[in-house]
C-alpha cells in the first residue's frame, strides 16, 4: 500500500490566471503568474547611502573599516546595511554589478527565497543600489588639524647615521604598526610618531621594545580640566631611547659589565642588533648577548664606529686549526680557544691596506672571525687601530693593549651597484627635516641597502619588492648575451645575489603610506 502511494503523481491542472497546464500546487498558479502576483522585495530597502572617506578610503558602519572595491569584505558590509531581510526571507546569492569607479554608485544583485504560501517557495532577483556619500572620518580630520594628537612617541638614537631608523621603518611597514598614526615627523636623532590615543601609542612602544634594545620614559602635561565633573585632559610624551651601539661598532665593556660576563677585557665587535646587542670576540669566537637592562645599568659608547673603517686586501689566509697544528705566529695565544661557531670561522689572515699598494710593502697578520667567507684576493673592511682615533669617552682598562686590526666585514667591488639593484623598499609617509643634509641621508640609505643585500638575516625580517629594472628585464629576456656579459664582467663572482623568489610584486608607487585600519 505504501509503495502504491509513492507511485501516485499529482494531477495536472490549469493555472487559475493564465490557463496554462501545470502540476498541481497549493497556489493553483504557474511560476510566471506567481512572480507577477508576489513581490519578494516588498519591504526590503533597495537604495541606501554609504559613508566613505576620501582620505583613507574607509567605509563607515558602527566604526570605520577598510574594504577594497567589489571585495568580499565590502559585500558583507553592504548586505548588513539592508533592512527588511527577516527570518522568513533567505538570501541565496549576492554579487556585484559592475559600475564605473567615478560614478560613486555600488550595485548588488540579490537573490532571495521565501515561502509565499503553504509549501510554495518562490525565488526572485533584484538590484540594491548604494549611493557613496563622501565624508571625512575623524582620524583624517584630526590629521589635518594641528595639535589634535593625544600622545607622541619620540624615538631617538644618539648616533651620526640613520641606518637604524631605515631598518626600523621597514619593520613598522611589514607589521602595519603605524596604521593609526596621525603623522610621522623626522627630527634630529630620530622620529616623532603622533597618535590619537594613548592605547595606540602603547602598541608602538611595545613593538619597539621587542625588536631593538631601548629604554622608555613617559611624561604628561595638563591641557584642560573640569573641576565640576572631576575630569582632566592630558597630552602624553613617550621617549624611546635606543642603545647607541650599532652593527659593526667596536666596544669595550665597562668593568662591572665585563665582570658579569666572566671578566672580558678584549675589544668586542657588535655583529648583530636585535632585542639584544650581540657581541663577538674576533680572536676567540666567543659571543656575548647584552640586554638593554644590563646596558642601561652601566651605559657606554663604542670606541670605533663604521665611519672609521678602512679597506684592506687579503693576501693570505689559513684556518685556525691549521695554524695550531703548525705552531704559527699566533698559535700560542689561542691554544685553548674555541675555533668553531655556527655562523663564523676563525682564521689567520695576512692583510695590507688598499691605500698602501704601490706605496709600501707593509702587511699585517691577524686572527679574524670571517675565515668562512674570506678568500685570497678579497677586499674587506676593518679598523686600523694603530692609526684610528679612539673615542675619548671610552674607559680603557689599565695596561690595555689593542689589537693591530679588527676586520668587520667582506667588501664587494660591484660596479654600478645601485643601478643594478633588483629590489626596492617602501617608505613611511613622513614629514622631512629641512636642515639635514640630503647627501648624508642618501649615503646612509645606500649603506643600509648594501647591508640588506649582504645579510640574509636582515632580508628575512623585511619586505622586498621587485624594482622596475627587474620587471623590464623579465619582459626583455631576448636581450643579447654580450650585453649581459658587459654588465657583470667586472663584478665579484661571489656577490650575494638576492633570489627572485624573495621579492614581492612591484609596487604601484615608490612611496606607500599605510592605510588606517579600524
């Protein structure tokens, strides 16, 4: 009996309006007549206004949000503004209808379903139009008004170059730290970040404390107060003082700090700066990590900085274990020293100043921590302590004897290095300082770019973008091979080339300011 009932089909009837033969349904109407009699869009708003900020490109809901045109985030935002979509009306599909960007209109094709009669479900499509109304958001309005900031973060470093801030700028861009900053201004010795709220400024200070060794202090100034309501308005100033020790500097630890590290008396080379200062003894490969708390307990200045380096040429090189086996000139000084390190290799090298070639035959034999990358004939940069002007503020121990030369890094003679560079970097939108030498800024920036090329660890922390030169070379792969040979014939063969997979797609603009987020 049950099987008989399942095989029974509904009889065909005539539509009560047009007379077309249809299968029986609760409405006794065909689909066309049902759609003509029932409008599912009744009560649903079909024209709405959306507030949009021209300055930052954000849309206003309960708060200002970022959404690209015709993106999924924008579609979600627009659907939530539609009124009249109750529980009975189900949204089946929604997509954008193309409109010209300058038309200030957005159109969404909406497909909805609803049960109009008992057991009769109807589906319809209709267009919802949104009119974009330009309006300035509070953040943009505040950015065009002076003295509307609530907190300023002053980042300072007492050095003569800006390489630290160039690196810091790339970290801020990669992690989108300055999205809510009202303005960024260059000042002597650092940058000023103006914020609309103290909470946003705290995000920056916490980030700086995690990536560079620094100390922080805060002060506030009363702007206004209301005695009746018991309220007051303050402006806050946060000072972030960065340790004045940079990569490539030579330091001598103060007595109390040296005792904490086991009585270190040798000059140490700073080979890396992160949340801590990383030091190495070039003669023994012993490494030390100096935290910002330990540094500020007994602050000190470097005795030599990168601007005092001299170029040397490597005449001969021999690994430290080979020196010890043959009982070389320096072997008795390093009988029980550590010769292997995961990042460095100890070696004895014979060097001569590049400026002495053709003048004299003076050479020097020293131990260096760069034995893993130096080869005979290479050029390197280091400090000639025999003629260097030692920082007078440095507190040298009694009977202290400095080594003859300290090698810092390998030097690459690459012709037209800047013009052949494959990458470019973003820059923060900041107000420039008028009284600073542009030539010095360009020199510091070029030195920073060279560090990026030579140090994979730095490249791993920032975003690199393909330059226009790389894009043109990819499109012009048919250039003659002779031209390529002329471009690279005089360069170092072991120059650290940046792999193309590390480069992101080229930017539309060379200078990109961060868009504010909600």
